[in-house]
C-alpha cells in the first residue's frame, strides 16, 4: 500500500532472526527452478534468514555468492550447496544463475545421511560437480518438478517423490563424504568421531555449558584426551570451538535482531555484560556495538 505524502517510513523492529518454516504443503517438499539475472540487493532471498528444514541449491550455470553465518562462499561453476536447518544464510549476488532450489522437511530423508552433514566439521556443505553428477541431480529435480506441476495422483506418488528426494540426498551425502575423506585422511577415525560428537554437544549446550571439562565428563574421557583429539582434527582447542559457537550466535543476534548487548549476553549465558563484551572484543578485535554498526543488514 503506498504511503501518504509526508509520512516517514518506520523500520520494523528486529527482535529475532527470521525463521522461514516449510510452507503448508502436504507433499513435504518444494522444488523450483532458479533463474536469477545479474542482481545484488536486499529483497528475498537476499535478506538473511534461516529455515526449519533443509534447503538445497543446485547451480547448473552462471555464478552466485552466498553468505552462510558471516562467511561468503562462491558458486562459480556447476555445484551443489546444502543448507542445514538453523544456518543463517542469504544470496549476496547472482549473475545469470540457473538451476534448482529444493526444500524438504527433515523427516523426509534418512537419518544416517543427515548425520554426514550435521556432524560435519566443515562449513559449508558445498560440492563442485562434474558433468555426470550435474546431469544426474538435474534429472532428479526435473522429475520432482514434473510430479508437482502435473499434480500426478496415485497410491504411491508420495512414496515415489520421497524416494527421489532420498536418492538426491544419498548421492549428495556420498559426494560430501568423499570430499571430507580427502580432508581427514591424515586423522584417525576415532579422533574424527570424538570431534564430531563434541561439536554436536556444543551445538546444543553452548549457552549453558562453557567448560571443556564438563563436555569431557559427558563423553567419559579426560579433558586432555578431548582437547588433543579435537586439535588433531580441527587445529582448534575445545575452548576455541565452544567460543566459536558462542560468537557465531552472538553475531547473529547483534546483526539480525535489535536486542541490546546486555540482552544478547544474557541469551548466551553471560550475566555480566562487560565480561561478555571483553570476550567478544578480544576474539573479534571490535566491541559488540562496533560490530553491529559495521555489519549493517
């Protein structure tokens, strides 16, 4: 609705990071063709957001830049990007981008395949594709799109579509697992397992549990063994990984909401705002307020 002359637009208050739910669709998935000319801007999907479901981007031509939790990743050749539920992301720029976007509910895909992505120590789940893989994924998504557009009905249509989505996800997980294997070949499988388990515990508990020794107790091992295993795989200490999780969420809250620094500190488990600010400043090189001013969304 147009505004009356002379009235000033009021920017809506940002109290939370927008969580985009799966649309009310009985099929449990959405597949659309992407056709983005040269654009950089602030309109959806250019506004930062996160989903309660998986969102996958298959780029078959053109290029694009995606921001995923404050890190920009380029898709400059045929590639596949898997965004997990809860990851804050947005398109930064698209140039003649063509391909597909597939969204689906978490429960539609096999839990073992999900673990490949959810326990990964690598961000993002971005895979460059050869011609064979590109054609295969393109064919699967075209089949799903055809099933939706023709509104095909039948006793096993839902099961057929779910099987196609699982085939898509299994192949994506296989490619990503192979990519991870190249990165972790120098590490023992036990060390990788420990690092993955620790990462999952931190994701759930970082607001209330900040002591590496507490995580070590939960994992039935000494703090030294936990720290050595994590450092061997990631190059980071357990304390650094906990702090990284805290600071990532702090940056999200500072940029994508209007909560005060004191409120952000409390949400992250710090009753002392000044202590939280010192930690943030020491690690990032700027205060929470300065970071908020510099990163304007």
